[in-house]
C-alpha cells in the first residue's frame, strides 16, 4: 500500500509541475503572438488607406482640391491606427469649408463630408459674409463674380449686426428706384447706405425706436420732391431732428 501511495503522490506532483509549465508556456506564446500582431498591425504596410470618399454638395470647392489637401496626411497610412484629427483641422483651413467631418470606412477608405460656406454678402475689401454660420471668411476672390451687396465695418464681429440692418434697409427700399449697393457701419457706429447710382444715404446711429427706418421714410417721402436726380447728389444726410441736408456733386 505504501508503494501505491508514493506512486500516486508522484503522479500528482508531476501533473502539477506539468500544468505550471504549460501555463507559463501558454502565457509566453500568447504574449509573443500579441506583441507580434500588435507590431505588425501598426505597420503602414498593413491596412493602408487607398481611397478618399467625398460627400457633400460642392459648388466652390473641387474634389481635386480636397484630395490634394488630404492625401499627404492619410495616403497609405494604416487606417486602424490613423488619427484623423490633423486631417479634420487641415480641411477646416480651406477658406470655403464651413464644417467638415471625417470618418473611417474599413478596410481602406476615409470618408470626408464637407459643408461649404454660403456666400451672402461681400465683407469689406476681401471677405465674404456667411449668414448661415454668421461668420466672415476670406477665400480667393479672383474668380468670384456673384452680384452681392457689400457690407463693411471696422471689425469682423460686427458682421452679423450689419447684415441684419442691411436686410431691413433692403426690405424698406424694395420696389423703389433706390437700389442698395453697400451698407457700412463706421467707427462711430453711424450707418451709411451707398446706392447703385453712387449716391450715399447717411442714416446715423441706431438709437432705438426705429429711428433709422423713420429717416428712410423721410428720404422716400421727400427726395423725389427736391428736383435732384440720384446722379446729381453725392450724399443726403438724414441725421437731423428736422429735415435733411443734400450735397451735390462738385462740378468739374
């Protein structure tokens, strides 16, 4: 019986040692496979980006321009480990891009969704105001020929305020012979309207109680009675409690 017990103890001890050895061998093998796969899957030779898919209605931007911007950042990079943040930020720098999103489509495609700026009005000398996003942006203007009203002020953060006033002025003069070319807010916050005829209408500051509209009403009621043509007048100044002042063009 003693021999039998020793034999069983030997078998049990051998089984335990084998199990421990098998456990460590398994851990080593799994670790090796894990680090091997990790090092290989992070390689750019595995799952490289091969295509760019562009979504969105493009009027001002071209797909060629978007691809040219994106390709240096993502082409042939490992899509599994690719950080899309630099691509997103770079695309936002394109002047006509109002909003952009980027995402991965496995196994090899990056999807770029573009929302373009809406050109609502010119802003100062070289900008455009987007009424949808309420922002000013500065694209290449060399090929931009849209017939927009021009807005202007000393700071871009005044653009939405000037735009809202311009809409009011445009609605007020709609259907009249007076066609607005530009609306400006000067450094003392005085509004001026330039008509397509070249004549300026000086309205002054917006102090509430619809004072600017009342001044436009005075202009509409009275200017035709002055006997002047629009082309005769350099400006009409409505910043008076009673009446207005007219300056004719200097004769050459």
